[in-house]
C-alpha cells in the first residue's frame, strides 16, 4: 500500500472529505501528520486545534503500528471530514476488537516517578479530542476523533 | 518534516542544550534517546531540551524524556524543557507532566535555572 493513496471530495453537508490510505509503517507517520495539518490549516482551524488532531491521530497510528500490525503488513485508512469549526477523523483498522474508551489506563504519576515512559498515547487522545467514538463493524475497528474549534477546548 | 537535534554543550557547566528540530514520533524518537545517551556518556548531568523549533511531539517523545530524566536524576542531575508551543504546553499540563518536568519559556531562562545564573 506504499506509496500512500489520497483522495478528496465534497460531502452532502458541504464538508470536505479527504481520504488517506497508507501502509502501517512508522515511515507513514510524517505523511499522515502533514496531510492532516495542511487540510485543517487551509480550512481555517487554529494551530492549537490542528496540532491536537495531528497528535491524536499520530498516537493512534503509532498504537496500530506497534500492537496491531507489529508483524508487518497491513494498512491504515483515514478519512477526514472538515467543515469549520468541526474536524472529524475516522480511522479504521483490521486488528482484533479494541475499544480505547474501555481501556484501563494506569496512573501516570507513579510511572513517571519511577522513570517509566509509555502508556501515554490513549490518554493523550482522550485529553486532546473533544469527542472519541468507537464501534466494531464486522472485522473492522472504527475510531472517530472529533475536535471543535472556537470552544476553548482542544 | 524531518527531525534533527543540535547539541550545544555549555562549557564548564556540565550542561548540554539539546535543540530539537522537526517532529518526534516513533519513527524518530530513537534519535532523541541516542543524543540523551551521548550527553549522559560524555558526563553532562544537566540537560535543557529546547522545543522552540519542534513542530510535533508525540507521547513517544515524552516517554523518552521521562526515562532519561530519571537516569540523570539518579546521578544528581536534572533535565528540563524550554520553548514549548501552545499544543505541547497543553499536553504537558493535561498529562500532569509539570509535576515532573520544570519548564522555561526560553533556553537562557532554563540555563539560568539549572546553573543558578552561571552560564
């Protein structure tokens, strides 16, 4: 699935739809970040909200690469729907069923005090996004990240 | 967006400023760990991680800083960050990292903070 595929169209609600398909590889992360950044900035989203979505998607893709596609192969599909002030990104994968909203997250303070990194990705996503949705569709995990600009949150 | 680190030792202080440029994620975080290891091996015990030219910093980067801050602390040293942008500042605060990392607005302030003003 490398090189990455991209496409865009205008949705029924006037939102811009942008699709990205990349191989589940750490070398795809830069392209994903740039695609999200370019798309949101050119549609008027603030630097803070754009960075919040970039970080959230990168964290999720890192988790997919590390845990779902660790053996290599596989792809990540990303669909953005952008209509200021709402940015929605849907990410699908074909890994085992996993709902990050039900994940038990360890207390970070104890880990940090012991010099232990890691276990921060899901927490970052949940803190930076205004809304995170999950559903299992057949053999596919579908995670949706929503960020709204102009409401003082990211 | 590539990633690079410029190491700027402050002679006679045992302090290194690591200027991060670009984006840190799982594809580049090993570079950060290698440079921190290099500073540690060369005897530096005070580290300023300058984020002013950093465009993106995932939790892989924060995790590496947590691990290396602990190692420097075990040797009586310290690791602080400077020049965070608004998004990095938000993660730093929301994740509760301010309890672990001192942060400064710029490198000079950070160096002053670590050396008591002796640059």
